[in-house]
C-alpha cells in the first residue's frame, strides 16, 4: 500500500511540474496540435503511400490489421487501464486534475486524449515497421511523443497513464506487425529485404516517403501560424 501511494504521489508531482497554461501562445499551439482536422493532410498522405505501394489486396489487409489494432488499443485503454487508474486515485484521494487550470475544459470534452498515447504509439510504430525508413520512423515517434506531452500540458492525463498507454501501444503494434508478416509469409507475399536506393527495405518508394515527411513537417510548421490567428 505504501509503495502504491508513493507512485501516485510521484505521478501527481510530475503532472504539476509539466502542466502548462502560463503562455497563451504555447497554449494555442498545443490546442491546435490536438485538433484532428490539422492532421487530415498527413493521414491522407499515409493512405496515398499505402495505396500506391501495395496491391489492392495488401492494402485492404493492412487497413484491416490497423483497424483491429486501434480497436483493441482503444478498448483496453478506455475500458480497462483508465478506469483502473482512476479507481486507484479515487481510492487514495489523489485525483487532482480538476484543480489544474491549464485548458482543463478539455478533460470533459475530448475523450480522445484519454487514449491518445496508446493510439498514437500503436499507429506510429506499426507504420514505421511497415515502411522501414529511419527518418520516417524518427518523425512518427516524435509525432507520438509530442501528442502524449499535450496530455500532460493540458492536464488531462497523468504521466503514469501516458507511459502505460505508450507501452500498450508498442505491444499492440509489435503483435499486429508480427501477425501481418506471418500472414504475408504464409501467402508468399513478403516484400522485406529490398536492396535499392529507390525503395525502403520493405519495398516502399523513397520519394513517396519523402512526400509524407514534407506533409508532416509542413503541418508542424503550420501549427504556430494557425495558433497565432486563433489567439
């Protein structure tokens, strides 16, 4: 019992140290980052890359695996992990999110943020394993990390929640990718170990990966501009 209380207290201390709200401009950037519509161009580009570099059957298979992965990640986080952590904090009287001021209205209105760490890391890692490009892998994980930090900044998630969600996302992505590769090998459609400057190791065209990177970083660059006009 004593150890659980120590962990909860440390979790609370970390949240208080990371919580924002002192800078109107940063608040605006964080708010824009969490708007799903901002990432529509990136998601459309991901679909373009997957469609262009896979057969129709493989594309449908990838979409099916991703949908199942995200569904499992959402269900486990929303209906198992999050209620369990909320119960522990209520039991120990340590739930202080409502006492924080920084953009706290999001806690009640944006349920997506409660499971963002799991969903973001599962999708980012699965795409990274699928496409196999180092810069893209770094960029996708950076996107997931920043998205997780927004939960701390806006005081809608505790650090322990985010860490656990991220680890669950990693596990979901690894298991889904392994199952996908198993099915590909079983059907003799594996595309691994390509050797060419034009293609990644898994057979995706490098120019298409660069297009995705351009869209992703253009969105990053546009976020401060958008937030400036929304302040």
